[in-house]
C-alpha cells in the first residue's frame, strides 16, 4: 500500500496544495461576501431597540439575528448618536416674531441698497459710453 506522500507526489505534476487551499479560501470568502444579509434600516432599528430594552441578552439576540456582537454595538452607537443630534437640534432656540420682522426689514433695506448701487454703476457705464 502506498503512503499519502507517495500518492500526492505522483498524483499531479506541479500541484501545490498550499496555493489551491488559499484559492479555495478566497472563493469561499467571496461567496460569503456576496451572500451576506443586508439589513434594512427598519430591521436595524428593531434589533437595536430590542437590545436596548434589555429583555434578552445581547449575545442571544445576536445569535438569533445572525449578526456579530460588534455589528450590534456599531448600530446602537450610530442609533444613539443620531438621537443625540436630533435632541440637540430641537433644543436650539427659534427666532421670535420680532427677530424675524427685524431680519426681513434688514433684508429689504439691503436689497434696496444693492439696487441703487447697480443703477449707479449702469449710469456711470452709460456716461462713459460702455
């Protein structure tokens, strides 16, 4: 009976097991990337909210949803940052009616000044024959 090395040596000339193994792993990695589940925004929010409620452990939730715990924590960080940004924008003070009225008057004054300046420029150009 022949040994494994004798069989593998005479099996194929130029065959390299390391190279074919790495090529096979590359193919498997490509297939995994191509068939990876893409979660919608609604699914991500549902998963993050369920994890933040604390009713089920994060590890169990991740196992059930077939995601890595790092993915869950990345989503929850993004979710909480977005919420924080929304709250800070809401607490900014809006302009009062008097401030809006004053800004509109200033805008009108500036528009009139610009119009006068343009008319003067046109008048000078006409007098110079341009």
